[in-house]
C-alpha cells in the first residue's frame, strides 16, 4: 500500500507507528523502479485507476 501515497504521508504514517508501537519491528515488501514503470502493462494493476509512485 505504501507506493500509492506521497512520500510526506508515508513518513507521517511511519512516525505515528513509531509513536504508537515503540520498540517494535516493521517488515516491508519492496518494489523497484521497473515495477513502477511497468504497472500499465501488468495484468491486474493495469485495470486499477490508482497509480503507484
């Protein structure tokens, strides 16, 4: 879900998580530039109006 919002909003979300769950670990999946560049050709993502940034 994190590729959808703008960076300042993601940073704010991490700040809130850090305040709410101090000392916790956060596991994330990653997506490289190629993933963002090819989302219009993806079988499922091409059918969704939201674009990852």
